[in-house]
C-alpha cells in the first residue's frame, strides 16, 4: 500500500463530501452454526475509527461487523491483518497501536498494547511472536501468553511482511533495498541481503520448490522499477522486472505452491517455473478497485476485495480457480486482509 496513510486522508476528505449514501441492507445478526467462514478485515478510513470485521458464513450469509456485535465496542482505527494460532485469532489494528486476541467466537480474550504502528504478526514458538511495524524502526518480540512486549529487534525503517524460510524469519522493508532475516531462537537480527536492482520489498511467499519470492515496489525517484525477486537459500536466482507504469501488490500462492498471483489493477498469475513475467491479465478488474486478494487454501478459489471509492462499503468477489465470477458480498469500508476459518 504505497503511501497508504496519505492516500486515505486525501480520498476521505475530498470524496466524503461528494458521496451520497445509499440505503444498505441491514447486516445479518446472530447467525447460528458458523461453518466455513471467510473473515474479512475492513480497514476503514484512516483516523475515523470505523474499521470492522466481516464474516462470510458458508459462502452465503454476511455479518458485517461481528467484532462489535460480540464485544459491544468497535474495532478501532485501521484494521491491518489477522493470524490464527492455537485456537486464537490475533487481530492487528494498525493506527490504534494494538493487537486483539480473540477466541473462535470472536470475543476479546486479551490485548497486546503499547505498540507503535503494528502491521503483521508471526508466532515463532509456543509463547513468542514477531510483530512488524510502520514507524518503530524495528520488529517487536511479543509474548502472546501474558500479552506483553518483550523487546525490539532494531531494523531501520518500515518493516512489513515476514515468513519462515530456511529456519529463519525473513522480513521485508518497503523503504529499503535490502531484505532482512531474524534468528527465531535468539530473536536477533542475523543478516540481510541487498536486492541488487530492486527496491522496496513488501510481500513474501515460499513455493513448493524451496524458492523464496519477494515482491518489490521499486522507487521512481531512484529510477528503479517494481520487480519480483526469486531467492534460493540466500542467493538471488532471478529478478523479474515489471513494465513501466506497473504497481504490483498482494502476492499470493496457490494451494499446491506452484502458481503465483498478484494484483496490478487486474489479477495476474504465473507458474513458479516460468522464466518470463506474465503480462496478460488472468482476471480483469472491470472498472472495480481490486485492493487485496486471497487464495482459498482448500480449492484455490480467488477472493478479491473491491475497495470501491474508499468511502462507501466495499465488496468481496468470489472467483473460481478458472477466473469465473461466482458471487459477491457486501462488507465494510475498505475490505482488505482475508482469512479462512473452518469451524
């Protein structure tokens, strides 16, 4: 989300006065027997405190704000990401500087507070997790058992996504030309790799052949184009450079870990064995605002968040693995991070 905070402020103040609210269908309440659940974390407008958690139950019923329904208070400002671990859901709220711990009925069981601007959460053992941050110049180590901050691992700038790869935790940095790795045993920064010819690492995926894929935004002021970098162990195997005018984001991987997907206005896909970047859209946006995407872990259905104008409520679109539109669901404002939960 390049310059995410500034963009949201500008859009909110310029568009809010022009948008005429439509009558909405009330959200479905008290849905019994939650089954196959897709959680949709809606960011809401920056500084408005209107983020929410939507539930799409069994591909049919939508509960637009189950967090507020179950806890009698709102989620806060800018819902960022979700993580499921040991039957607890960790819900990161970026501008409210906290992480909610929820049970599987979406009730708050604890809060990790005192964070600067948290982004993503990754457990590294039975009690500790790493939390990246927009402004903290480091990655926080938190204890999710007693809900405390243990220490900070210094890394300059904005730390973003993180993933286990070759027994290390790799961390991206959108304002750097490097990618970092952390030793999970010592919870310390171990080393980094200079991404030669690339800049602004954001998204990470590990394929079934043991390759680490790094999506990079690039940097126009440095004349560096967006790129997709393939890493084997700690060696850069290949760098795919996107065409001029590209703005790729939201790297995803198929169930069998053999096909990469990303958003660049439209949705693209590419086998991990391919030697050239895919340039033909797999799913065209059709004048929608594709903002995030999620590959269903059981059937490779492609769920896409349409943020519309960033002011009105958004939609989630459900596509088959062949790219056919199957359904759409009205959710909250700026739908983004999605997660599957089988009840």
